[in-house]
C-alpha cells in the first residue's frame, strides 16, 4: 500500500488551489492598478500648504518670521473656537513666531488671554499680540531670556498682575544649531542649548506651578529628534529627549495638585528656527524627507496644544508625548 504525504490529501490539494487562485487574482489586480507613486507633497488639510523646494534663505539667530519666504501659515482660518479655554490665562514662551504664535492665536480663539514671552524679536512679537487681540482677547509682551531664572519669575508675576491668574503654561522656546562632527560641538553651544531648552523649561515650570490651580495644564514642546535622535543635532536632540523625560516625571509629581503635564513632539515645521540653523540650499529642501514630503505649517501643530491644554478635551491625559511628524 502506498503511503500518502500530507500534501497529497484532498483537503491539502484544495487549499493549494485556493491559495494559488487568490495569488492569481491579486497579481492580476496589481497589474491593472499599478501606478507610480504620487508626485508632490501630501495635502490633507482644509487648505493647500507649501512644499519644497522653498526659496533658498538663511537668517541670523534668533530668526524672524517676518523674513521667512513663504510666510508661515499660523492663523488657521477654518478652525472654529468653542470656548475650550474660556476665560483661561496662558503664558507661552517663544510665542513671537512659529508654533508659539499659532498656539497663542488658537488659545485666544478658544477664549484665553495670553502672555507672550519672547527673546528679542519685537516685530514678530507685536504681530502675535495683534493676532491675539484680533480674536477679541487680551495679550501682553514679556521680553527676555528663558535661560535666566529671574525672567521666569518675572514672567509669571507680570502674567498674574495683568490677568489675575495662570491656567496654562506652554514651554516652547528653543535654541538649535547643527554640527557636522562631534568635535565641532563647542562647550559654549552645548551650554546655550541646555540652558535654553532644559533650564528654561525647568525655571518656567518651577515659577508657574505654585500659582496654578487644579485643572491647570503645562504643555511642553518636545521633538521627533528626542525620540529618533538626529546625527547633526546632538545637543538639541539630547535636550528634547530630556524634555520628554521631564514631562513624564513632572506629570507624576503634579498629579496631587491636579495639574496635568504633557508634551507635543513635532517633526519638521516651517518656522524661523530652521532657516536660522541651516545653510540656504538645505533650507530650500526643508521637510522634503518627511513621509508627507513637506514640513508642517504652525497651524497644523497648534490644535494639539489646545487639546492638551483644555480640561474639556484631555482631563484624563497626563505624562503623554504626542508625536506629530507627518507619518512614520
């Protein structure tokens, strides 16, 4: 009697035929539907956003939004406010431009008054103030270096004097400068990056927390570089990873006080930070390597800050890092 192998049994033969039929149908469909990958950047928003190549440009630090070409899109005309931050008060560092400006505008649209902290970019800061006031809310300007603990204390005091309360702190100011080799990373640069990106966040949180009531929120600006690293942003990536750890640690520390702490970790965003870091030819291709083949505009990032700041949206969320990087 001949012994049958398992592959010769009736059910096995039927399974093979079925698998081959599925394969043939899939391959035929692939032949019919194959098309080259879509050219250009992904556009999935309410309006079309600029994509590389951009005009080659470079700026001296700290960079001015008024000189960027194309101008960053921050006003989110299709975003409708719904009192998510009604009568709240927010203090936002680095609010003169970029993500900080867009956050200030949407916070105001959601009903908040805003203290705009910035380094030295008076023209940009004035435009942010005008944008907040256009939304029908009050704004004050606070000029100074977040790396200075005295500035943090003064910023909180001025916010309380102007508005009588502090409900939301957004730690957003940052310093960034790339280096091609580890040997090129000077101690001065290393210290500047740490003082702005880590010390600054610490000083502001320490000054603000004693004045924040249950239901308040702190939102940090992290970065995808703090998750994935960046070979030319060694010090910057380290500080952003530190911000993520600080966020999670501070969240646990402040739970007993009813203060939530979260972070947004953006990928490439069209702000003055990068043209003040990279050479002009590199800036022209900024964001091209993202999955969406373009950088985000500030107005695409700002709604995440509203979500994390509002007790109506995220009352059960603390210690989270939210990446917004245009696709993995």
